[in-house]
C-alpha cells in the first residue's frame, strides 16, 4: 500500500516542473544498466539522461499521465503513465522523443545503433490490448525506500482494478523485478536486444477484482 505520508500530484504545471522532474528521473536512472552501457562516463550519462527524460515527459502524448510526489516543496518522485490506446503516441510526439534521444546521446553517436535496437525490442514486445503502461517510475536516490514509488503506483493501479485493465512495464534492472512483484506484477518476457548488453524484462499486472 502507498504511504499516507506522501501526497500525489496529478500533472506538471510548467516548464520548471518538467525540468525538475527530468532531473529527478535522471538521478534515479544514473545507475541503470542500460544507460551505463550506452554512456559509461558518469557526467555524460547524467546530462544525457536529463535531456532524454525531459523529452519523454514533455512528449508523452494526449494520454500521458504524469504523477509526482513532493518533499519540502520540491519534486522527489515522478511517474509517467500512458493510458489505454496511448502507446505509441502520435507521430509528432514520437519525433520529439526521438530528437530528445539524439540530443541526449550525441556525444556518443556510436551507441545510436544499440539504443535503436532496444527501442525496437520495446516496441515489438509491447502488448496491443488496452492497458496502462508505466513508462517511467523514478524516485530521487535521497528519498528511495520511503514509499514514494508505491505512492506513485497506487492511483493508477487502483484505476486498473476499477476499469478491469492490466498494467504493463519494462525494466532494465534485475533488482526491480522483486519490487514490482510486491505490487502485483509478474514477469512476462526476458529480452536481449544487444549481444553482450544488459537484459530487458517486461512485466504485467492483471486487474484485481
């Protein structure tokens, strides 16, 4: 269950909120195996992640739903959900996300083919039936293990149960499998888009009645 100590806010109100949320997501994904693989230098990875996350949050499409949790008036956790029928987003949003990815990894253009293979694997594995898609779940490292992630999951998982819809996600971090299992997700597929690169796991949570 989500901690009662955390108030969840629906939506981001302006550019500064998007920038703050992107920085939080970048900090949370700094040790993600996929991004470590694409950009080993930590400073380059931090910059690239902030650009990538900003593009993802800003261009989620009309069915994107961003939830945030604040601590001392600042964003400390963010989730990007995409509602049923919202993935993939409209073409203009896809192009904007792609541009963001290009800018993020421009200093290491040799990694572009590997990044593209991961993107294609994600697209191919993505289910076609109506569902809620958890595209990003991020908690600032200073606030992890305090129930922030659970608070960001709870509202949409409750909607899934009410609407009779599954929830779906991908993760590149093995330790996350146990965490998401605690919230009702089950392993669906293990993908290896790039030989020698990190694995990618897909998970599905069926609605509870």
